């Protein structure tokens, strides 16, 4: 979804104070936007009926059969859950965030806590934004800087290169020194700058040894491999030696990531690296303050979430197929004057991104997700269906996020169940996913085009399904023939990369004797890569923060073929 506009050229705050002669060093600022409604949720029957108690609120609960729902006053969130056995499994819907502009659905499990009483924890997506401002003195007396923003990489869109103090006035400029991109103030040891979402107070990082600005602090300790720890998420763990991966090669590669110099906005920002082979997780490393309990945005990698969910629905008996018609499904009754090309459109066209919709980001009448967001479109399904086609279905591939979103809409309509609840029931609980946040469209349905937040250990399980025949914990999650279908290499997206049904693929050179090995991956802006290499029984995961920067492709184009595949024996 479209980021909020950056606030530029805001007039300087009143007051004056002489800036210090020395601003060099690392500065950091964070704004937290909420939500504050979180914590223990108790649902219970009282003499006045069913009630929900959460964060100081006590509200009535509507009960219909096995479905429990309530909404907090002031649009502060809502809950819907279904009783299944002794537990109630539901979704907490938080208010729209400043981070993405959208709401998130977060799973909540309520467990029995006495007669007619259940208890669980609401842990919504924490909406916060962080900036780092390194100030580096130059030989000519200038102060070089750039903005590092791990959440959205806003420094790519606000390309400052110098900080210019003038008394209490602070200017961030580009290459043209007299053209300020941001105006701010320095006072009492604080640099105040207006940036995306509000005004940020930067304070100097006094002890940089553990700062998340660096991959592992500074100076970073020498890396020594250790196997991942087992936790209650279903992943068997082991050591690299157990599965035929070179310990030395892994140590050298992780050290390379740790040693990345943080001297440029274009420096690779790897947030996590995970590797599993023969069904066992053997490498789990985090950087820049990320950790196994912190969900990470997956961006367009979550398009493969849509493919996995549709396959799981097929496995569960939901009557949706590749040749299911789009318009008859979503409209119910097809207008007599409907474009014949639209009448012929099927689920397969949406998933291969060959439906032919106009998704030009520069066309204010297109079905591009940012265009819909900017225009305040409430019904993304209905709006997209009305957009004219630029080609007949099946003729050309256009990378268009709204097409997998329509595919998700088809599934929700046929299953008569919200996507968030379908996913929780058919995928998340069977895969033992512990925490995630699904971004929602303005109409309230989960977005099928990407942007969901997952723990890297959990999202890696979707790639694992591709090498395990769709099975996890001896349970068939998706049909094997569905996996073969969605990983077909249908269209070229570049000289080496192909696209199937919401999964990418690439052929890597393998060994000195020639030949190739094909890998399939869910890929997302910023460096999100969750890759399966079935011939090697191998899965690899990266998360990163290089949004809108070509260096985000390093994972699949450089790191996998140059460092990781040679490590696999």
C-alpha cells in the first residue's frame, strides 16, 4: 500500500541556540503510533449476557451459533472468533496504521478459563518507525550523512547526503548544498526533524557497540556457528554437518553479512538468514536488531501466501479450480454486455498475472494498488473488475498485485469464509505458526497481493511445502499436483527469472560438470526471499530492508549461487 507522504520543507521551529561544533556520530529517533489496545482478553458469560474484557474496556459480545464477535467503541478494534472444540480461534482487527495505512488481522486463541469463560492475548502489529542519521565529517569540512530507515527504507526516497548546521538551524541537503530537503533544529542535545509521519527527535547513540544500525553491533564479535534452538513451532532442528552443508562456508558467509560497512544507503541490509535441509532447520541468524519473535514484512513474497492458501482450500474440498471463471464467481450474475475477454478470464489467468488488467502506476484510472489507495477506493474487488483490459487473458504477463488479490476474493466468495479465518484454519494452525499479521484491504478482507507480516521461521514453512510434497507434520496441507502446477515456469520476468502461478523460479549452475538446479521462490521488495530447491531438499530464507533498491536482489542473484549452493555437499 502507498506510504504516507514525506513532510518536506517544514518551517524551522522557533527559538535559537548555537549548534555544537561537533555533530559527528550516530543519531537515532523512533516514533511509536500505537495501538495501545493490547493484552489479556477475557470473554465470559455474565448475568447480563456475554461480555468481553480487554485493555479497560468491557463490551457486549454478539453470539451466533459458535461465532463470537464484538467491537470496541471509537473504532479501537474488533474481534471475531469461532469455537472449535474447547477453544475459540479468532482474529483481532486493529485500527488502520500509520506504517502502511491499512489495518492488520492478528490471530487470537482463547482457551478455557472456567465455566463459560475463555482467556487469550491480543498482540497487534506494533506501529512504529525508526530513523538512523550517521554524521561523518569530511576532509573539506562538510558533514556527510544519509537517512537509514529499516521499516521502509525512506532514505531512498529522501536522498539526503549532507547535514548543514547554522546556529540552531539544521538542514539536510542533497548534492546541491543550497537545496534543503529537510529543515530542523538542534537544541539541548536533540536534532529535531520533520519526516514521514511526524516530527522525530534524534538523540546521539552514546554507545554504538550494540546499536541495531549495525548488523551485530560494533565492533562485531567473530561469528561462530551454532545450530538453531528447538521451540514449539514444529521445526526439527539440527547442525549443518548433519545435513551435508559446510560449516566453514556458512561461517564465512555469515561473517561477510556481519562485516558489511554501514556507510551508504545502498549497503545490503540483511535482517535474517535461515536454511533448512532434509526437513531440519540448521541455520537461523538475525541482524540489525531483528530476532525470531519479531514478525517481518514479506511484501510481494506474500503473493505466494495466496497460492498456498488456495491450494490448502482445494485440499480441504473447497470447490475452486484453475478454470473457475472470475466474473461469474465475483459478480454472481454476468452482465450481458460484459467484454467477452473478461467473460473468458479464469483463476489461472489471475495467478499467472496474465489477466490483462491495466495496472500502470502512472495511470490514475488503472487497477494499480497505489492508485486505488490514493483515490480512496473502498471496494478494491469491484473497482478492479470494472477496469478495462489492455490485452486478452493469457496473452501477456503484467506484474500486477491486484490480480492475486482478485484470486483471494474468489476464494473467499466460494468458501463463504473470510481469508484470514481460512488461512488460520487451513494453513497457520496446521503449520504451527506462532505470530503473524495479515494486512487488510479497505473493505476488511485480507489482501491477496502481499504485505503480510510473518516470523521468518514460519514463512519458511511455505517454501518447505514445495520440497516435502505439500506435507507438514505428516499432514497434507496442499495437494502434490497443486505444487507441481504452481511452480511451472510459464513466463520470463527477466533474462534468468521465470514466473509460474505466484511463485518465481530460476535455474542455477550446479557444479564444475555443468548442468543446472532449479529453485522456486517467493520474492518481495526489500530482499524478502523464501526459496525451495527440491533437487537438493533445501530451503533458504532471507529478510531484508533494502526496499526500492536494486541491491535487494542480492539474495537470489548473488548470495545463493555464489555462497550457499556451493556450501551444500
